[in-house]
C-alpha cells in the first residue's frame, strides 16, 4: 500500500517538475517576444520621429517659398 502511494507521489512530483520546465521555457519565450516587441516599438517611434522632422522641414520650406512670392 505504501509503495503504491509512494509511486503515485513520485509521478505527481515528476509531473510537476515537467510542468515547471514547460512553464520556464514558455516564460523565457514570452520574455524574448516582449523584448522583440519593445525593440520594434522603439524602431517605429524613431521612424515616426524622423518622418515628423522631415514633414516639418518641408512645411517650413514651403512657407519660405510662399513668403518669396
């Protein structure tokens, strides 16, 4: 009887160890994905800022041309 309970407990512990390993792998993947999304977000913010600066420069040039006319 005790041997059966011990085997059952060992299986449950092994299952928990496996689950912890799976969760650790999933957590690491989620962290990597999150870091990738943060890098992509920063890249998009940088591109947006560059576009804003270029548009602002074009507007200023157009205003300057308009003043000349």
